[in-house]
């Protein structure tokens, strides 16, 4: 397990550098690394649309000739075929980046196991779909892929006749083979849709498509590639000649030269070992039982039935149920209840609850207030001090230190779980300003933290930052873990603004908990 | 980094990544670079099916559903064949070919490929039934002839494949080179 943790750390370090660099070039909104999963869906849609067009011209009776005709004679055929192929290739790249990110961030175990396993099934299915697609062309690459695949399948005791015999040249390749291949190539994408649904079934509001600019930008580049560097036809398959040199698609045929010199048994053993190792990642990437963060819970005495945590939960782990305990006059008819099996302990519900009655143990709003009280008592922020509330997983990686460029650092597990009363407390306790640095919205490990935080601070989303808090002394910023320079810039800009304000008086005595407590009658109103 | 430099780098990276996808999508590969030729032995043969039969006892019949009561029960299998290949007088293949299937009751499949230097070669293939029908068993169907043989000289070209296969209609081994 130490090796796994080390691999995760190493990958995170590489990704941190790559993220920071891409953010600088494209901005976090259009960083393709953040949108890798959604890009896969967008690219598969391109593959689907172009595939439907190509299907009209493909003939199972003359596979190579019909593809050659598509390439040379059909209107837009060469371009559509190129886009079909390039989008399939880009989908593999995006899927691998997506899987790597989730592995590095440890987001593959517990309630996320279903998404991890179904994601791998998706990737495998995409490979199979690509394999059948290249066999359809029946050029040299198609022949080599068909024979290599048949060689592997023939060791399985499930076929009445060795598949390899189809390609010995004893008789023409039967049309039934190309029909079955075409059927698989069409049927598999239908199955893909089902697996995509399964893949996102445990998250609320899944982002299935990337931002429009990024999506059209990527598609535009692939269109340009297919126009200026169209795919070429390899030589036709010939079972009576050794395979001639031909262009190969290494995104789908990478395994052919690896498997060719090895015995089928060894290839199967390696394939199964890799499949098992990746499928079982949820087992060996999960922390030890004692280190696993506990699921959220609801203090039903405080729950007003407002449904805000139910709406904000990024994992649909909270449901509203009929109140059976603490039934008294003025109490809500329903209360929130957490499904521990679906909760990833992100704590976002803690930030969504005005009366501070929900959240992971030790991280509810009330726990956060206790912690910030201790922080203020120990660090005593003054009128000229800025307190940076930094997300552990991003924020330029500054959350590990006690101070940063003269500002006091107050780390939180996720900026989206921050209860706004903590910001209020820091300001009323005398801090000159509070800079909350979250991860970029698309890189939030808990999916929607920065989005909800921004709405609570500026748009009166429930558990909002009270109106009495001077917004000029609060600033929200995004920074990936490798963007320390971005935090410095934000801090300097914030300090410049604060310097123009009069010093805010420190309040001698106040009780935010009491002030934030909402009477059930008031909440019901 | 100036805004212009940043924009230029961003465009260059996007174009570079796109070109990399294009390049990896078409990188040339030769699955077999050698100049040799290949002799491929590949055929499917219906072997001699033999059966061992016995009569079921009344008790055994009683236990079966009425529509499945047949007085005789037969276990069938296909007799193995021995495949021998000699090239230029040297024996390069000598192996027993069992019929496919867990009970060896499926057809016999032969699929072997041998690489040879281009040029003229004397090829002798023998595919002969191994052993006789054991006592107590009986021949159930006539399949491939008990002995098939091909003895010929071929001119093998570089990077070409010669196929030795079984012609079901002519009931003999034949040589094919892909020409119509």
C-alpha cells in the first residue's frame, strides 16, 4: 500500500505542475485537464454522429472497397472519416487523463467505487469498439488486429470453431463475419450509453459536457486535423502475403507489437493482472479504516427541514424523510437524513446548513466555529492582518503552512464546506480581511464546493454570509495546488483594497453561534 | 510571461497536441519485417466418429422422463490423426491432432504456420488416422479419408504465404497461393 500511496503522491505532483501550467495558458475555465471526463462524452458524441454518416456508405459485402469509396468519392467522406478516427483517439487520451486524475486524488473508493469500475468498463468498451471499427476497414491494420485478436480469443474454450480459421485463406472471409463485426460496432456504443448513465448515477447534477468554448475548440482542432491531414487508406488485407507496412492507430493497436512475440497464455495473464489491479483500485487506494473520514450526520434537533443540504449535496447522499423524533410544535414535518453508503464526507452539507445541524463529525458548522475560536485565541489576527482560508487540496498548496507572505493561514478540508459564520467570526474578531482560496471550480475534489461557496457569500444562497458582514473585507479566489504565484497576486491585490478602508473595530464580546441560531418558527416562516 | 507569449504558447500547445494525435493515429508499422515466406497448414476435417454403446438397465430407464427413454446410450468421439510435415526431407512437424471439444467429438482443426527461406522446397504432408477402431466400439459415420498426403515441390516467394488445405469436395489435400 505504501507503493500505491507513493504513486498517488508522485502523480499528484506531476498533475499539480501540469494543472498550474495549463491554467496559466488557458485559464481554469478552459483547462482541458479539468474537463477530461466531460471531453470523453463530447468526443464520443462526435464519434456517434460521424459514425452514423459513415454507416450509410459501408458495405459488409465489400468492406475495403466501400471504405475506399467513402474516402475518395463520398461527399465529405474523407473528412468525416478522419474526424471519426481522430475523435476516437482523443477520447482515449481524455479517458486516460480522467482516470489518472481520479486515481491520484484518491477518488476511486467507497461510494465512488461504482464510478471507478464503470469508468474502466467504459474505457475497455471503447477499446473493443475501436478494435471492431478497424477490422471493418479490412486493410492491413484491420487484418493484423483481427488475427491478433482471434489468436487471443482462440484459447478461450467458448468457441465451437477456432476464430483464427476465418483468416487462413482457405475460403473468402464470410460476409457473416463482417456483419457480426458491424453489429458489435453499433451495439457496443448503445451499451456505452447505459454504462455512462451508471458512471454518473451517484452524483448530482453531473457535468456531462465541457464548457462550450472548450468543447468547440477541441472539435474545431480535430476538424482542422481531418481537413489538413486526412486519414489515408492502408493496403488492402491479403491473407496470402505477410502484412505490408501500413499506418497503424497506436491508440487502439498499441498492444499488437507487445503481444505478438509472447505466448497467448502470458498475454492473457498480463491482461488479467492489469485488469484486476485497476478494477480493484478501490480496495488498495482506500485509507485504513481508522483514517477514513466519517460520513455526515444530522442533528435532528437542529434540522429545520429547509432541504438546503439535500439540494447542495453533490452526491445525492441526503434525503428528506418524515420526522419521527423530536416531534414538537413548530418543528418541521421532515428532516434530512444522510445515506452513509453514498456520503463521501465532503462536508459541503456543513456549509449549507444555517442552523449548523449537519456535517461530518468534527466538521459541522458548530465544530468549525469552535475551531476558529481556538484559532483566533492562538493567532490573534489584527486589523492589518489578512486571514487566508485555504483549501487543503488546492489554494496554491499554502494550507500546509501557518502563514503565507505575512498572512495567517487557516486551512479547511474543502472551501465548499466552510460555514459562512467562520468568515464572519474572523472579521468580528478583528481580522482586517478574509481571503478564501478554493480549488478551481472544475477541479474541486468534492465537485461543487467553490460554486456553492460563491453563492453563499455573494448571492444569498441559504446559509449565506450575513448582510451585516462587510463584503469589501471578503475575497474569494481560485488556485490549483501548483499556483502559489496566483495566491500571492490575489493577496497583494486584496491588501491594496483593504489599505483604502478604515480599520474595522474589533468586537469585544459576541456569540456568532447564538446569533446564527435560527428559531424553528423563524426557519419555518 | 507576456500575454502575447502566453497566447502563442497556448496555441502552439493546442496545435502540437492535435498533431501528436494525428501522428500517433497513423504511425507506420510492419507487423512482420522478415523477407521469408510462410507455409500455412490449415484445414478442418470431419474425423472418423466412433461410438461406444451400451444398453440401459430397466432401472436406469425408469429414472428417465418418458420422452427420453432410449434403450441404447452411446458415447461418441472422433479418432485422432497424426500430422507429419517434412520440408526438403527433414521432418519439421510430427504431432497428434485431437478432435476439438472437451469430449473430442468436434471436428479436427489444423492450423500451423512455418517460415521458410524463399526458393524451391520439397514439401511432404501426411495426415493419417491414428490407430484402429477399438474393440467394442463401432464406426458411426465416415468422415475424412483415413490418410491424406501431399508430396510436392513449391516455389516460395518472399513475404508470400502458401496454404496447404483440405478440399472437402475432392477429399484430398491441396495447395493454394491466393491466385484465383
